[in-house]
C-alpha cells in the first residue's frame, strides 16, 4: 500500500492504458508507454528465458520483446500478426510487451486503486501493482519493474 | 541543471589537453634539433596558457608549477640556457608532471609534492638561481588571473619582447566610477597591446569606518611592453580623460628577463602560430611561416592548425547511429524496388542508385568524424618509455612513425592499456642493458619504435625494439617449468613465440616494477581481440622483436558472412573465418558418444553445430552436403562451425545488445539486415569456448546404420 502512495502522490487521477492478455485485463501507467506498434517477428535470442521472444528492430534500435502472456503464465495461442507490441520505458530502458489487444485509455482516481490482496501462491499476482474496477470488471495495474527481465541474469 | 562554471572548467581541462599536446610536440621538436625560436615560444605559451586558466579556477598547485616551469623555459627562450640532452629529459619529465597535475586538479586527487618539488628544483638548477624570489609575483599572478576568463579572445601574442616599455600610473577619481567606467576594462585594453604587468596600489585605502562607499582609493601601476605608441596608449584612456590621474612614461629598454615571467593580464591565445601576430609586426611574417616548412618531427603544424569544432561524443554517436539506420533503410528500399520488378533503366532505379552512392559517402564521412590521429596515444607512450627507461636505468630512444594515422576513437582509448604494457615489455625485456649491447656491437642506447599505418582496410600498429630478440629456448623452458606445455615437445619458432601469450606466462627472472607480474601478454592479446584485432610476433635473435597489432578501422561496422541456421539469419565476423568447407561423406569422424570431428587435410577439427549450441534446433541427422566454417581460435587451433547455408558476405552495422538486453553467451552483438530484421552477430571464439560440442548421437547411429 505504501508503495502505491509513493508512486502516485501528486496526481488525483492516474491515466492508464488498458489491454488484454488472453481473457485478462491489464493496464500500465500511460506515462511509461512510448508507442504501440504492430506485431513483427522477433529474432530469437539463444539461451534466453522462455518469455523473452527475442529482439526486434525499432527504427534502428534493438528492442527486446517480452511475451506478456508467458511472463504472466496465461494460456494463449502463440503470438501472431493479430498481437500488438506496447513499447514501454522502465528504469530508462525500453522494452516491448506482446499483448493480445489494446483496449482503452482510462482515467482512474487514485482513491479507487487498491492494493492487491496478499495471496502469494499465485504466480502472476507478483506482477500486479494495484487493482481497480472498471464497469464491473477487474482491471490489474501491471508492475513493470517486475516484468522486466533483469539484465544479464537471463544470459548467465 | 549543470553549473555553467563547471562547464567552463571542463572546457578548460579540454583545452589543457590540447596545450599539453602542443607542449609535447614542441619539446620533441627541440629535442630533435629544432632551433626555431617559435618552437620554444609554442611551449612557453602552452604552459603559460595553462597557468592563466588555472589561476582563473584557483588551482594554485597548477599555477605554481606552471609558473616555475615557464620561468625556466623562458631562459631557453631568451637564449641564456641551451638545453642539452639531460636538460631536455628534465623538460619532458616536467611536462609529464604538469599533465599529472592537470589531471589531479581535475579529479581533485593529491599528488606527491616531493616529486614535484624535486623535479622543479632540478629544473631550476639548470638556470642557476631564478627559482626562489618568485613567490610574490606569483601571488600577484593568482590575484589577477580571475580577470582572464576570455581564454579564446583573439589577442595578439604577448610573448614577443618587442617595442618600447611604458609605465602607466593610473589613479581613477570617484567620477570615473560614477560615469560607469570600469578600470578592469581599461587594464585589459592596455594589456592587449602587449605584455603588461599590473600592480595595484592599496595604500590610499582608508580604514573601514572612514571609507566613502563611492570614493576611489585604488591606483594602478601598469608596466607595459608594447609596440603601440604612447599616443595609442593615451587613446585607450580617452573615455576617462579628466576622470583620473594618468601618467604615461616611456622607459628605456632593459634586459628582457624582467618581462619574461611576468603574469600577463591576458593569456596568449592558443598556440596555433597562425593567428598570433597582428599584421603590423615586422616579425609576423617569420612567425607564420607555413608549418610545412618546418622539420617534420612531430610539429604541431599541419593537422592541428585546421579549424576544429568540439562536439559532444554523444552527438556523434547519434549521428553514426542515424546513418546506420539510413544505410539499412536504403537497403530495404532497394529490396522493395527490386521486388516491385521495376525496369532497371527507370527513373526510380537510377535515382536509387544515386541515393545509394550518397548513403555510402555519408557513412564514410561520418565514420571519419570518429576517427582520430593516434598521435595523442603515441605521446602517452613516449612518456611510458621515458618512465620505464628511467626506472631501470636503460637509455632508450623512442621513435614514432605515422602518428597522423587515423583510427576510431574507441579503438584508441582501448588500445592505451595493451600498448602501455607492450612498450614496457619492449623496454624492460626487449632491450638488453648497456654493456650487453656494447658487447653485441650495438650502440649503448636502445631504440624502441612505435609506428602506425593503414594497410588494406586495417590499421597496423607495430612496436619494435632493436634488442636481443626472443630467447626461444628460455621461453620454452619457462613454459615447461610452469607446466604450460608438456616437456620435450618439438615446437616451431612461431609456436614458441605464441607461448608468450599464454595466461600465466612471465619471462622476467625477477618481478620488476615495470612488467612481469604474470598478467602479461595474454591480457594484451585478449584486449586487442576484443577490438577485433590480432597480434603477431616477429623476432630475430640478436636483431630485435616486433609486435604487430592489426586492427579494424572502426568498431561501428564489421565485415561479416551472413549465414542461415534453422531459418534464423546470423552473421559471423569474416575475420574469424579461415575457410569454408562443404562436407563430403566420410569427412565426419565420430569421437565419443556425442562428439564428432571432421577430417580436413590430415587434421582433425572438432565439429560444433551452431544451431544446436544456440538452442535453435536439435543437432541434424545428416551432415552430408552441409557447410562448415573453419574458425581460428585464440590458441591458433581451429574448430569447425556447422551452419545450414551461407547467404552472402557484407558489411553490417554493429548494434550492441549490452545496453538493451544484456550479454548473450556466444553472441557478440546484433545488426539490422536489409529487410529490417535483426540478425545476431556470432562471437565464434566465445561460442567455441563454451560449446558443449554435442553434435547429436542419433545422426551417428543413422550414419553407422547407413
């Protein structure tokens, strides 16, 4: 809870970009989103974690791509042309997230964001920073820091 | 965000680097017999400018050293001291120390004051007495330096002790300040006409409680040496006419020494001879003789005289990146034009060809921006030679050649450490000591040569000494003693030379300060290989040893072979490939349950499957007709890398993976191909080092069965 308070103190509302991974709805802080682009085949990296799709060419930069469904252990069909890539910036690093579809941009009052209940058994719950309810559906706010693979550990 | 003072400070230190370089050049030229008075002037001005700037930033240590250095140098300038070889060594040493102090001032570290002091005293001993009585003048220098921020103003050179001397007594009235005049500007204007020595008279300043805040109590005495006439000087004070007491009197010329170490108000401009002298000076023509007319040995002449712009390295890197993208984009465009099936004579195609030409030109030019002459590196090495030879008491002549050869900046930076090591080795191990040399019929003084040249798209740097050559029996003996090679092996000369590069090999009988810590040539070799380079040794007994380093011109592009493995496109650096072989039946020999070797010209080479090593596919079942790349490994042995097919050979733009993803074993970097896809660049040496070597047992079974 304190973490949420820390990250969002000076705004009464937070703008979120919501998207779908499988049947689940997630969102990220819109300020960390750089762009949204169509799916392109990634060049696989040897010895990488299964959720790392590889790297793609983003206008001359080598951009690592993460399969969010695999990362969150959500069962979906393998990524294809129908997927989109959300390019986000985490801790000064740029990263692509493969998701099923981008849905909406939402303004959520901070007061309506609640910390996820502490159930440590669920693997994916570690990636959720906060929860909120939009039109009766649960929307998860993704914790980008934990999605992002730590540099070098995968490689080692 | 950034403090402007810090920026100015930073640019001062950059300037210092250039000045130090000019100083080195000048000293080298003098050492090489250059007697042109302008050469010593360049040195003097370099030291002087450093002093001026240092004063402005309150770097007292630096001011003090530069001041005393410059005083001694002035003795050469006015002819009272003719430096001999030992004196020149001292000057070099002092120049080295000066650059140490500059660096220490920049980083805020402390230097050993005793060394500095002893060098200075040695230096001052050359001129006899001059050292001591300077403290006062120095204080004055420091006091007035803050006025001299305008380092790059186009001021006339202040060093030529020409013209007449005037003493100007200048005492402002309160009205002068009321009318908005500023004595500082006047003082500066005077100093711009020549060499000025300003002293301030505080004697009329009353006690604090008696001070009229709008009163004027200060008076200045300016001793100026200039070719300007008295009337011209008076003109400078035209605006304050009647607002001050002004007295200008001409002095009869005295000994020039008096004005030598004078702390000028305005430091002389950067030491390019070109813009120094105003046209009115009769001597000007002599001073601005084209540098080409001077002896070649390390003059600051030609290249440094060109107008230069200082650019943040980040910006250049961005430009390099963008051009890389342009090249990729252009390749993509050509591909789609070709795919559209347009007539090869169509306007689009011919336009595209022009575009391709332009892109290539731009790429070349951009790469040129990053290229720098190796000169600064070589200068650092000359210092290493001096220090190393001094430490072990050998007399060494250091010769450099081709110092204007341009190499990528990163290469230069990363070459410094290995080169330092090799130079020290050459001095310490390569050259024999004096008596041995004389006994061998050579001169007592050894020679170490460092040269650079462009050869077939690569840079060749050679370090050679005229020492005794590699003592091969001893090298072999040591390697055997250390258990690096089995005893009684029959080795060729080249193979023995290569032992020097083995980790843990050190030939020094005793561990000296200089070299021989056992972390020798293997580190040198791996750092050079990291730059995509190679080291080779040539040694002749009794004649000397030459180490040749061959480096790529740039680290931004790479010649690679584009290959396919399991539908993935990869690039293998061309430099590592010795040859390519198409496998025939019977080339493969089984060795152990999961490993195979291939049989090429009576040599068995381990076979490594690229696809399996990278985890792209299981090892194939049939090897016939497949292609292997023979890779040269660090120890000279070879390995065969199995790929599916070879696509083409081309230049690729290197994109690091380190920053965006992290290190991937077996992969050096990435690149972007013409179709916009990313291809990984294989690091074959790393890959081989970590290879499992499994080349699939099922295939063997099949092969055996078939």
